[in-house]
């Protein structure tokens, strides 16, 4: 048999190891004297921090349908959790990612970093953005200390703005 085929076949059991995430299965692990957030393993094998059921992320400004000229001033809101810098692993915390003119990325992996996926790992809750004239969509996605969306993921409504 082909060695490549046998190697792939050996990986099959790992692909089927999907741990469901429930309150009973989430666990906290102390590290360096600080408690970590509850985590679950997704189908990708990446640990995902738990988010409280009442948490939400949203735009304070702009509003859906706004028409703006020049620089767009954005302000992000978060309820039920705290904003923390990337790398700061605290229970019920995360930082904002702004998704511009794109669908949400895969929610079980770290958020990409490019011109359409802007990271606010410094803990910022506002920014100014220059966009080309025309219609644009904006959406917020909260990521944990490793830029991985929480479980369940916290994302805002997608809003549309028009830049003149």
C-alpha cells in the first residue's frame, strides 16, 4: 500500500475526536498563579474560551444605514464581559476584531489579520477608519487572548454604512 495513504489513514481517528462543550465539561486551569478562562476543544482541536450566555458585542457608532464622509469614527460596545489585551488570559474577557466587507471567518480558528480583519489586541474600543467611497459592511467579532472566537462566539449584527 502507498505510504502516503497509510499516513492519512492513521490520522482519521484524530479527525473524529470532537469534544462537545458543556458547562460540565468546561474546565479552569491555573497557570502562573492566574486562573484561566473555561475552555472547550472544538472540532479543530483548538481550545476555545467560554463566553457567558448574556454577553453581547455591538457598535455604539456608527449605526446601520449611516452615511458618512471622510474618516469613519467607530466605537465598540461589550456587555457581560471585559475587554482585555491579546495575550491576557482572563475569565470572561476578550478583545475586538473588526470585519470589513467580509463574512465572518471560521469561528473555531484564530481570526485572520489582514485589511478586512482588523485586530484590536491592544484593548481599544474605538478607532477611526478611512474607507473608499461606496457601501461597506462592518461587523465585530470578539476574540480571546489568542484571537480565537469564544464558545459560543460573540459577534455583532452586520451593519451597512455608505461613505461619500
